[in-house]
């Protein structure tokens, strides 16, 4: 065997992954593809990083994260009877991506089965493949909420269940009763739940969000993954964190320090400053997303051949089209027409026939991009 060939797991990942390597939109194009806030990072966060650098915070940090940052994060977790959260329950990671990787690699081995309700964030399945596990996709219901009967049938014997709430790519907010039903189905089992709650501050009127950690029947089996990226417009800073059952946290910490080492020290001081921001700064960004969401819903309503379930949270719309075209072909054709989107098939088998659009973009770009989408898919479906 040639030494140049990739390892077995990497080769399998390359074969099965449908996640594109994203690049900036070319000149003249608008991007509705990126899951990234288009707002600048708030100045107090930047100033805190600069101050930390000038104060000499340029050395390795504790490999689980700065104790003061971990303590601050622990103090913000939902209260739970019988257990007080502490800094030792938190691992600071290189964004939520590294948190998810650490959890999967710490808990999933060859042959382990992982249940993923889909369409779902495509990184989940890729990580399971990398760990040698088996992905068990469970399609969502017609309203893009969980099909609880299908989940109940799939969960016995699984190692993990992974989901995001609010959800990427669907924009759905899984309700408290859904989470409680999940806990009921898992009673008496050893199945871990990985709850990716990156978009928790982006929930639109008429919808209520509940953390899995706040559900009594889930809290002792939930690995909670969070990031500063979406709430604070800090995608490039790469700060995330996780918590959960102590044995899982300790195992994930070992994986993270082996793969990544400690997170940038000055950036962790910036994250501390983010936690102290006035609510109004985050609320102002969330209000802009709400306005853009209304624009998207209004623009796409009553368009023949297109159907959008109004997003309940996050900043995505999962748009269904009637044209007899593969979603990867649609994404490529739209790119040729100067609008970038994500193919629905990236997010699982049920994603075919959809594209994901992000409204983390200016209103001008949204109007331009939506007009190009409607023009192309309308013509293709007529």
C-alpha cells in the first residue's frame, strides 16, 4: 500500500462526506450559504483581547480553559437539583466544532450506532464516520419536528443521539414537550444525548426554547455543546465549550488536549468580556435576524413550486422546491447565477429536494439572492 494513501477512516470520510469546502463568494455574487453572522464582533470583546495581549497573556492556558472563564460559564448553566455546576464541569474548546469532535471521539468506537434526526448539521455524521461508528438517520416529520415514533424505534441500543436546537439547517425549535418525550423514550437506557445549542439566543416570536439541560429526564445523560460564535458574532475567534456527565467531560477533555491543546489565552479573556456584554447588544443583533426572517418568509410565500416552513429559530430557511433536480445541481446552477446556497442533500437523505439559505446577510443581499433563486427555480419547475 502506498504511504501516500490516507488512513482508512479518512478515506471513508472523504468518500461519504457531502460537506463542501466553502470559499468566499466570487465578485458579483451574493452568499446565502454561510452560517456566519455578518455583524462585526462587538468592540468590548476586541478591546478585552487587546488588553490581554498587552498584559502578557500570550502563554499556554489551562488545557481545560481558563478557570475564571469556566467558572463564569458554569454559573450560567441551568440549575439542577442535587448538583452544583463548577469550573471542573466545563471544557473550553476550539469552537463548537472541536467540542463536538471531542465528545464523539471520546464516546463512539467502531460499530457504535449514533442516531441523528435528519436533515441535520452535516458535521455530526462526518464525525461519527471518523470515529468508526454507524450513522442511523431518522427522518423528521412533515413539519420538520421530530418524528417521535420513529425515534423511539431507532434509539434502543444506540450509543448517542445528536441534534441541534434551534436546528441547523431547518430553523426549527424543538419544544419542551418534544424534549420531555425524548427523555421518556430513553428511560432506563444508557444512550447519551448530544445537544448542540449554538443558536439558543435566536428564537423568534411565538416560539419558546428550552435547553436539554433543563429537562429532568435528560439532564443526567445530556452533553451540552455551546459556542460564542453565533451569539456574539465571534466565528473567527474559535471559542466553544461543553459540559455534561463528569466522566464524559473528562474523556472529552483528554481528546481535546490531545488534538488541539489549549485555546488561545487572549481569546479566552475576550470570551469573558463577551459574557459581560449588556443584553441589548445581543438583542439588537437578534432583532436584525428577526427582520430578515420576516423578509425571507414574505418573499417566498405563495411562490409556485417553492415551500418554506417559517423558521422558528437560528438564521436558516430550508426551502423545498418541486423541480426535478438534485439539490447539489441546484446549488451549482445557482452559483453560476451568482447566488451561493447549500444543497439540502448535505444534511441527510431527507434533505434532497431542498436548499438551505442563510439570512445572516444584509437585506440587499437577501433580496438579490432570493430574486435569483425564485427566477431560476421558477423557470426550472415550470
